[in-house]
């Protein structure tokens, strides 16, 4: 029973660490997380698994010294595991041991430069030291294209719009760079009434194609037309890869169409692009909770249920 509990925890952890990272590269693409996790699990002994999850537990209760020591023990069992380096970076960051945190964050990123979360942790560590990415440029594969895309997105989420635009200007033109540039420019602009929405009596005309598509999907969701929603939302994700609502609609439809494992992957991806939208976040958390319940992962279901903020 204990081994199966650990397996379930590892599947969930694998999804969080790897699933969202792959979604950065190919938005909308579904990944067979359970199959990948089974392969991943086969490589590790019971001692490694139990030490790893005990370390996560100790980190969760803020016993950071104990957690770090356990993660270091994991490294003696598997010295090449970048997940352990990342966990050490996060643990030392929480413990305010920034130099140690930076060391392990760099080590994990050198091995997996395209990993969004590894870079996100490094940026958080640098911020705590009032440093920038320039301080470690020579220590990481900074020229990696996916790393720079991730960096632009991280800066955008942290409202470092000028820094994000600087990174984007150095990248080849693509749908990603164009859409993120537009989102940054919109965020930097002063609030003003949108000229694209106008009222004609009781009829509201909206010339924004993204908003129109969102409204249409919302209507189909209310009508329970989830097979149609699945296809339309999937197409929307491919066309507008930075719009979190389309990931939500796609994930919800997958769940309603009895594809809950795929739904979890897509819904996790939506969180990468979510930015100060509590109402949408609540919808995503609720759907993630429902999907995890469907896959009998009740601990994750409760975790996402607890993230829902009342009053929105």
C-alpha cells in the first residue's frame, strides 16, 4: 500500500515538474504522464523514493535543514538527477541560503536549459539577492532559444516588462514573440476604455477575435456541448498559445469527455499563462480538483480545492 501511495505521489510530482515544462515548448500538446511516470519510477529504489518524499514532507513543514539533508542523501543515490538539484535550490531559497540555492539552481539549469521551472527558481533566487540574470550568464546556457523564451515569459509574469521586451527583441520573430510583445504593450499602456466594444441599444458588438471566441466557447460550455468545445478550444490554444482561458476550456472539455489525465496536463499548462485573474484561476483549480478526483488522486484533488479563493 505504501509503495502505491508513493507511486501516486510521484505521478503527481512528475506532472508538476515535467508536464508544465513540456507545455512551454508545444502548447496544447498532451503528454501521457502516467506512462512516462511509470518509466521514471522504474529507475529508482524504494530507499530513494521514501527519502525523496520524506524530504518533500520536511520542506512542507518548514524543516528546511532536515529537508536539505534528505535531498542530499537522494543525490548520493542518484547524483545525476536534476529534480533533486532543483529541490535543493528551492529548499535553500526558502531557508534564505541564497548562495547554496543559486549553486543548485544553476546546476539543474545547465543540464535542462529549456526547463521553465528551473529558470523560474533561479530568477527568484537572483531577485532575493537584488541580482539579475547578467550575474550568472556565463554559468548557464544563456544562448538556448527556449531558455530565452522562458525568460521573457517569466519577466512578463513578474511585471518586468522592459526586461521582457529586451529579451524578445533578441529572438527570431514567431507567433510566441509577437503575441507576448502585444500582451506586454497592453500591460504597459495606461488603462482606457476599449474602442473595440460598443453598445447599440441592447446589442453589444465586439471586434476582438480572442474575446469573441472566448464568449462563444463560454456559451457552448453552458450548453454542455463539450465535444465541440474540445475541438474548438484545442484549435484556439494552437492559435493563441498565451491565452489561459483557452487552455481552461480545452482542459474542461477533455475532463467532461472522460479524458481526465490529458485534462490535467492541459490545465496545468494554463497556470503558466495565468496573470491576475482570480475568477479564471478558481475555475481552473475546481476543474483540476474534479479531474484528479476522477483519476482517484484525492490528495491532489484536495490540494487544488484548497486554492480556490471565495468571493470570486
